[in-house]
C-alpha cells in the first residue's frame, strides 16, 4: 500500500531525496524471511509485509519530524538498526521502516566508564573504542555486529560476557528518546544537563517505560542516543589477531585463559557454575558449541578452527578416534574465559577453578587446551563475531524449550529428558538436522552479573525453504515441546510470548485479538498496565503488537462474564 503523495513529499523534505525510497527493489529487502531464532515464534511459511517506504534519518531532529508526520498522517512506523531480529521489521501494510544506519557516533567517557552511542554503533566498534581506555562492553549472544543501542532499548541482551559485564538492562544509563508523539525526552543525569553518567537522575528515570525487563521492541518511539555502563578490560589497547578470514587467533592475551569445562552429571555441572559465580571467576560464561548438537559438535569444532576442513569432511571426522574422544569428553560442558586483573589474580583464579573442578568431578577438555585452540576461542568469546555459525546446518533455526533462569538446578536436570524428546523428533524424518538430541546453548548470565543463572534454548535447525521441514518443526514445537513444558513447571517456554507478538502470517495482531488472548491469562494486570502506558505515551497506537496490552474495560467485562458462569 503506497503512501499518499502528500505524505511521501513531506517525509522526503525531512530526510532528503537520497534517504527515502519506495522502490520495490529496495523495500523488498526490508522484509524478513520465515521466523528465525531472533523471534522465537515458530517457523512459519511467511514473510513480514513490505514497507510503503524506507527512510534513513540522520539526526534526532529528523527522527522527531518523521514521528510528528507519522502522527499527523496516522502512519505506523518501526525503527530498526542492525536487523538481526524479526521484531525490528514492520507488521502492517502502509507502514514505514526507519533504518537508523546513518546515526553511528561513539564517545567514550573513560572517567565515568561510560560510552555515549548512536543507534548504528555496533558492539564490535564500541568495544574496540572502549578497549583503548581499558574498558569493554557487554556483547549479547547475537554477536558483535549487532547494535548496542537497539539491544539495550529494544530487547534482552544476555551473552557470554554478561556474567562479568551485566547484561543490557543493567548497563542502560541515559537516553535521548523521541517519544511516540514526537516530543524529545532526555533521561537520567543527561536530562538535568549533568552529563551522561547515571540513569536514575537527577533527571527523569523512565527505564520501565522505555524498555522494562524484556525490551519494548521499538514500540515506544525511537532512541537516538544512549549512554551505557562499561566494564574493565584487563587486556591490551588493541586486540591483535592473526589467522585468515573467519579463523582468527587473538595474540598477546597473557592474562586470559579459555577452558571447556566438562562434567559427568548435570548436578555437578550446575554446582560448578554456581560456585564459580559465587567467587566471581568467570569473565565469560556460556554453553556455546552445543548448538551444533551433541553428536557432531566436536567434529564441527575441528572444521571451524581449521581452514583446510569443510562440511563434507564431517563423516570422516566423526569416525576419527581423537574426535570421538572429544565428543565423549564434552557431553555435559560449558565454555569459560578466565581473566586476571593482575598476574596474581590470574594465579588465584586458576587455583580456585582447579579446586572447584575437583569438588564437582569436572575436567578441562584436553583438545581445547591446545595453544591454537586457546587463541581461537579467546577471539570467539571476547569478540563474539561468528554468529553465521548458528545457521550452518540448514540455513535456519529456531530456539525451543527455553530452559530458564528461574531455577538452574531444575533446568539443568531437564536437559537430558528434553534432549530425548528432541532426538526422537530428529529420528522421525528428514525435517531437522540430526545432531544428537541435546543442542541446548545459552548464557550463564541471564540475570547479568552471574549468580546461578542460565537462559538457554535448544536449537532446531530446519530448512526455511522446504515447506515440509517448516511444518514438521512447527508440529514438534506445538506438540511434544509444549507438552513437556506444561508438565515441568519451573522452566519457561520461550515460544508463546513471541507468538502473541506477531500473527503467523507476519502481520500484527489487532487490539481485539490481544484482548481475547490476555484477558483470562494469569498476570492480566501486566497487560492492563501496559495498556495504560501505551495510551499515555503512544495514543495513536503507531507501533506494532510486540507491546502486548489488554483493555482494562475488556478485562472487567470478561471477569463479569466469568463470574456469571
Ligand atoms: C543468531 C542470533 C542469536 C541471538 N542470541 C541472543 C542472545 O544470546 N541473547 C539475547 O538477548 N538475544 C539474542 N538474540 C536476539 C537478539 O538480541 C535480538 O534479536 C536483538 O534485539 C537484535 O538486535 P539488533 O542489534 O540487530 O537490533 P534490531 O534488530 O535493529 O532491533 C532490535 C529491536 O530494537 C528496536 N530498535 C532498533 N533500533 C531502535 C531505536 N533506535 N530506537 C528504538 N528501538 C529500536 C527494533 O524495533 C527491534 O524491535 C539472538 C538473535 C540471533 C539472530
């Protein structure tokens, strides 16, 4: 659905001819293919709708003008920055897509250990700039080519380093924010012209409205600038690397160590994670390469660390006795980087780790101790630049089971029964990569700062261009996976929350749909609260349905109907 000529001309006058397009060839590239892990709402046969136009604003003033025009012409908009997530794509016909790539400034304030960033400052660049001052930033599991601001304003943000740096919600300080009505708010100390160093003021603190716990997915206006808290980086000012494209080795990280820590049981596994957290031992903590799958991860690790190997070598590698040994060693494992803030600190951490491993019957996987693997893994976990690997099996994947942060011991105990269900599905036909059931990966810092947490997903790798593969994966999610989650309280199912955000055909839900969905749910008050916030901040409802609301009047009527029954 095209914009009216009047509206198009008005937008063009704001951003200039070069920064607006309604060309089909351009707009088509702003559609998202069948759901990926970034959405967690199931593999469906759809693409998100095509925007009526794409705009690339270059300043806060331009964003402000655009939002005012959207309110004037009642046009839905969606800001997105690095587009890893399907929640960044539009959900209505006639909607405009804001692509924030022109705004990418970074200022490091070493005194206050703060970075002031614009939307398109990606984590790789923010981190490289911060390292010059002995500082670093949290990089969420989505990787270093993602926008720090988008992750912080719009989504969760846990990753390997969150155990040390905290995750995005904890690092958010001040924000320059174009509200849904086009006014600009500046929050925290920046809001009282005192600098960008503290999120809660003096100056307004509105973290709960801007992002809440989970992120508002671009539903509450557009952030144009933000400050985030940085953490100490006990490494060199520049991260020297060697190697060839895709296989880089970090050099000179003498006070860092990488380990794959392995255990005989999941209870030992969680005991060790909790004790390491208690003693602040981890610089990064993640269960990572299990996303390849239990039976193939050791062979895959050989491939990704050796430029002479490729996918066709997998069968031969899997028959290699050395690889079989690593596969056995790494069944129940996680990956960690230990960093010494000084030489003595590193020595103490190494000793403490050995003592904890002994207590929980663990060991360091031998293959991972090789010097070249150490260097590869340090680059991998410090930079997090290999997210293409997530898609390597079939080109698409979706997370499921979502063993969550509520209770780590309980969640860890559920990995094997969940893996058995997944294995059964893998064996049922050629719908998913057959990788050995257990493909659970995720951060050990779901709550940030560690503290016995995990936020995991099992990978189901399917072919987004094969209808049967999509359908069967969907049936598996809706059937055995849902059953398992319902029976095992204490773990969080990751799909339905996202399914409630976008319809299976890629469009947004209506308010009526949301009323019907949420009125009878436990915790209805949360949806009624969000309804009130949206009415105040976004009265023309120009976002999409990721911000989930329920009309309080509808809840009252619903309750009255229930009472009569
Ligand atoms: C391979 C992969 C792995 C992942 N692993 C993790 C993980 O370990 N941990 C985790 O937390 N998440 C993970 N995710 C989810 C990921 O964090 C989100 O998809 C993330 O938000 C993507 O961010 P992005 O930087 O590409 O931003 P975008 O996709 O550009 O935007 C993210 C959200 O922020 C909004 N937004 C963007 N710019 C602005 C702005 N200027 N103002 C206001 N709102 C804005 C968008 O509308 C969107 O809803 C993963 C995703 C993928 C694809």
